[in-house]
C-alpha cells in the first residue's frame, strides 16, 4: 500500500479527520500494511502520524519483511543499539547507496568487525538468508585481499531455479529475476549500508567449469582523489541433474581499476567511508548497470594508457641499448684502426 492509498482509507472513514480515528485502528490496520518509504512519508503528514509511525515494532516488521536476515537474534541486538533502532537501520540500508562522495578527511580507525546480512531471492521467493561476521583487526585480515565468503567451501544451497530452455534465455531470466541484498553493518559506529546493485551488472557462464556467475556491483570512490573502486558481490551457481541450479559460492570483495583485490585495511576504510558519507536514494532500474559500464570504459582506457606508456618505455630502452651498442662499436673500431 502506498501513501495515496493511506489517504484514501482515511477519506473512506466518513470524511472524518485523522484525529477522530482511534490510534489503534491506524497503527494496527493501516500502518502495518504499508512499506517503509510510505511509512516514512506518513510520519511527515501530521504530529499524530509521526508519533504512531515512530513505533519500533512497525519498523521491525518492515525490516524483517524486506530483509529476512534481520530477524537473526544477533543482528537484532546490533540493530537495537542504533539511535532509533529499526527505523535508523532501515534509513541506512534502504535504498541502496547512491554514488558516494569521498570525504578524504582524516578517517577514524577501522572497526573491530563488520557484519554481513545477505538475502537472495528468485522471482521474489527467498532462496538464501544469512548473516556473517568478519573480524577486521588481525594482521592477516589487514594485509590479505579483502573477501567475505558466505558459504563454506563444500557447502551448496538448493534453489527453485530450473532451466529447460536455451542458455541465452536462462541467463536473461537470472538477470531479470535473481536479486541480492548485501547489507554491511558497522557495530562500532552503528551504521549500515546496502552494497549491492538492484540488478546484476553481468551474468556469464564460466568457460571452464560451465558455472553461472551472477555479478552485482557498487562503484565507490577510492582512497585517492579521482580513483574509483568496485565493491562486487558474486553468486556462482552450478547445475544439478534435472536442470536445477544450486548456489556454490556467494562472496564479496573490493577491486581497483587494475582488477587487483584491495587489502582488508584499504577495503574496510573505503566501505566505512561509504557507510558514513554515502547518499541514499532510489535508483532506476538499469542506472547501476550504466554506471558500471562507464567504470569498465574508464578501466579499459586506463589500461590502454598504461600499455602505451610501457610501449614508449620499451622503445626508449631499445633505443638506448642500440645507441650504447653503436657507441661501443665505434670506440672499438677507433681503438684498433
């Protein structure tokens, strides 16, 4: 139900003013039927609606409906520490991050841990809902490439995805109907953000294993001015007998424009900066794909510039070597002539 429907419901109550409607009716029979953005809009309509719509129970219900992973008891304890509980968490995690502007200020130390809340749906049917905590203080984490693996190496998750038609149709179906939400929570600063694109930016079949790799990406500013990085979430699906796909790998990493995975220290600072300074707004379908395509174009142009510089350097080295060789030959000829 949207906000217009909410207003119509009030009008249908005999034209009575909102104040004449019992608060229990509004809170139980109306506000529980609307989504998060509509509930936020309703809270701006009047002081009474603001009071009723601020109930943490309403926002908890919406969070659980939007992200079933938030019902986990451990995550519930983390969300309860947010300034306004589930309402603050929802405003942080919905909608997805818009292309954040880096602060480039002196950043505070990284948090001791980061928590992932992941929900995967196919045709709006939940396939996987899981939370995962990653420690961020050890020397191994800080120096190693940043990567969050949601599944154990031998763990697989069955799905209701069955393909009986051609490969192109199968890949197109996944691109349109497989959705991912990957929320990262900073339990130290009580901040959260959704680092997944609304739709996949690419769906490909691996040439060697024949596994299907579905990639979601969020383009973020890097640590240096003008630098861009990508926070990429990858779902790898393998085919079982009968044509059903199963999830074999669900992972998250951060890579730079050279394709190198950033370390835990670099990644945690970039992700933390995005949580605290990133703008949240609704994105149009396809907007993130366009931004990712622009990123890939910039990446190719940078690689071409690097190749040209290397070729020029090679030519200089060759020319220098030839010159030194000729000079040496001339010196020898003069010496023995």
